[in-house]
C-alpha cells in the first residue's frame, strides 16, 4: 500500500477506523499493564510505612508502661492513689 497523502494514510482505504481502534486498544492495554504494578507498589509502600509507624507507637507505649512499673518497684517509691 502506498499512500499519497496523510489523509489517505489515516483512512487506509476505508479500513482506518478498525486499524486505528486496534492500535488504540492495544496501547491502552500496554499502558494498563505498565502502570498497574507501579500504582500497587506505591500503595504497598504507603501501607508498610503506616504499619511501621503504628508498630513504633505501640512499642513506645509498652516501653513507657514498663518503665513506669519499674519506677514503682524501686524501694522508697510510694504509689499515689487518687480518692
């Protein structure tokens, strides 16, 4: 096939609609296959960072509770009770 003008190339003797739509669908599929793992990885990284922050907060709470209990176990330390 030889096309004399750009318009002839786009129309492709009446088959242009099918050819260009096939190229478009193929391009969309390729883009989807390329972008899906990238988006999933970003979500996973955010989720892991969030989980790490929660774990750090829980460790800090446990350490604070343990150190407070150790302070109460020292001789001469009297626990204050509110009435």
